[in-house]
């Protein structure tokens, strides 16, 4: 990926575990694999004052691939006590290795640095890659009491303690090998996972596209970032992802008030809903690059048409939210038929080529047809079937959308 300033792609997840930890304990649990290097590196060095941020490294995690965690002792203990680490040997056996399959290759691209080019055919839904993180850094570090220099030392230590092959993968990410700091590499290439910024060096090779042909989500079961094709991809085509995010579904936010929902839509970092000019401004601000994807290189009239569709999508999602939240607000039967709105929404997603986010409008379609009662049951079920497949691409089979639509199928 060719980004050059601090922001991370967002996976929109929260840590699903709550495990008691021992404050300031710098020894991580070692009841099972992996084993941690006995001495963490902590800053500040003084024993008094606020809790330090430390680097813990395991070199045998994931069959010798290794992992480093940068966090306070409390946060690191919570993570290291989770099933992903306490039963790491089980997880390692359930997922393929991170190694690059032969279906694509890293290739230099004009004005785009390195990118992944497919050399075989992928079908929509195919798993392109899955990779466990090499470095996890607590999101709170960026705004902590530690300065840029101290944070840089933590990132350098986290990388240098990894096994040699993994260290090379981190140092091979975008940036001059001698002049670009590890910290900068991390900030330019990391993804948000739970309360951490996570580095997946192979995934980070994928360039951004505002209408990408692949999508990612973090799979809690395998502790890996999964990349799936959202359209058919042919040989010679670049595989791209979007470092934009979609707010959590309105349907899933029925208990929040509307001002919260509107704020979420409006300000979510680099949301799909953003019009072209604002999208470009934020990309430049966050990553320091000008997007040259097909959409951003389109004619002025095509970009204006795209912006109009995005505006209508935002409008429709708010209208549908209102329609579906009426029963909860009033306790009365919902008499609004939102099926036409939901169908218009679905068509706009398709027209706008938001192929990786179709679980959203499917979810709205299912809810709208369910609201019709018995008469809408068959259609709701048909849309749920398609929606469950869409959710497997993004935001994942275990997402709220996926689970909601799966429940309609009663399986
Ligand atoms: Zn673009």
C-alpha cells in the first residue's frame, strides 16, 4: 500500500472479551503456546508515574511467524489471556499459512508503488488471502504520554524482536529501507482490529480503490484478516481494497437517537457515503496521496452522478431507519411500506459498484419485506439467502447483518 501518513483501515470491531488482568504485571500468561520472550521492553524506564507501554514478543506464535504486542501491561495481559493466544496452537491449525498463494504477484505499478496483480481467475466470494497480524499496537499509544521518539523506539523493538523472515516483511513495506522509520511504515499500513492497530504485511500490499474488487474483515475465529473477491477478477487485474469504512448498520442502531446516527454517517472516516471532493480531501490528509482509481479518474459529469447517488443512498438509509424504528419508538404497528425505498437503495448500491457492501441493502430489503407480515415472508427469505452470501464477503459471516439475515432463514 502506498499511504504515507498516519491512519489505519478500520475493521469496525470491538474486543469481545473481558478477562481479569493484573495491573502492571509485565509477565504474560504462558499456560499454552505461544511462549513470550521473558523480558518485555518498556517505556518510560522509570518505575513511577503512569503505566508504561511495553513490547512483548513471541517468536513461535503461528508456527514460528511470531508476533509483537505494544500495549500497557493491562491491555497486553487481557489480549494474551484470550483464546487466540491461550489456544494459539488450535487456531494455527485451523487456518492456512500467511504465505502468498500463486494466484497473484507483487508488481511495480506506475504511480502506485507496488500492487498485487492477479495471474489467475477469481470468482466473487473466493478467499484471496488470510493473514494473522505480525504487530499489534494499542490504539491509545498515539495519544499517550510517550512522545514520537519513544513511540518510535517501541516500534523498532517490536520489529527487531520478530523472527528474521517476519522482520523483513515489515521492513519491505512502503518506504525507503534506510530513511523511512518503522513507525511510519506501521502508521501507513496498519488496520484497526479491536482496540489495536494491526499490521498484516501481505494484506498491506493491496492498493486502495474507491470501488475495489476485494473486501476485508477480521475473522475472530481464526484471528486473521480475510480478503475476499467481491467481483470476478481476471488475470492481469489489480486486486484492490478500500481503506474506507461503512458505519454500522442503521438497523443495528435502533436504540440510538437519530442525531447519533446522522453523526455516524456524516463523520465516519472516509465513509463510502462521502462525495468525491471530501473523499479526496480526507485521503490526502490521512495518507498523503491522490486517488487515481477508476472512479476518481472519471469525467466531471460521471463524478457528479456518483455523488448524487451517494447522497440519495444516505438519504434512503435515514428514511428506512425511520420506517423501521417506528414500532420501537411508539410501540404501535408499523404501517410504513419501505420495500420501494429498500429496492431503490439496493439498485443504487449496484449502480455505484459498492459490490463489497451489498449486505447493507439486503439487510434493509429483508427488514422491509418482513414488515409486510405474512405476505412478505417469501421475498424476505429470498433476500435473506442472497444477503447471507453477501455478508460472507463483508462484514463477515458472524457480523450483525449476517446473523440477522441468517435468523430469517431459521438455520
Ligand atoms: Zn478513488
